[in-house]
């Protein structure tokens, strides 16, 4: 891989890591919001949506982990 493409991949990796950090923060805040709700509110539509949001953010973080792992393999295979 040439130097220019390697730099582009490094830049993309940095952006993905920052995105993952942001999503993890949002996930943690959403999970905390759900956990701090009274049980009755947790079982409401709003509570369930908050729980779903946290789960979906977790899934997005896992996908980003897979992508970052793939980039590690590319960088390691040079």
C-alpha cells in the first residue's frame, strides 16, 4: 500500500474512533437515563424507547469495533 492510501486509512480510522467514542458516550448516557427512571416509566413507551436506543447504540459501537479490527488487519498485512 502506498503512503497516500495508508494516510487516508489512518485518517478514516481516527474519524471512526472519534465516532465510536461519541456513540459510546451517548449509549452510556441513554442507559443511565433508563436506569434512573422509576420502574413505571421504564415500562412506558418512553422508557422502552430509551432502552431500545441504548441497545441500538451498543450495536453501532460493535459494528465500528469490527470495522476498526478490519483496518488493523489491513495495516498489519503490509
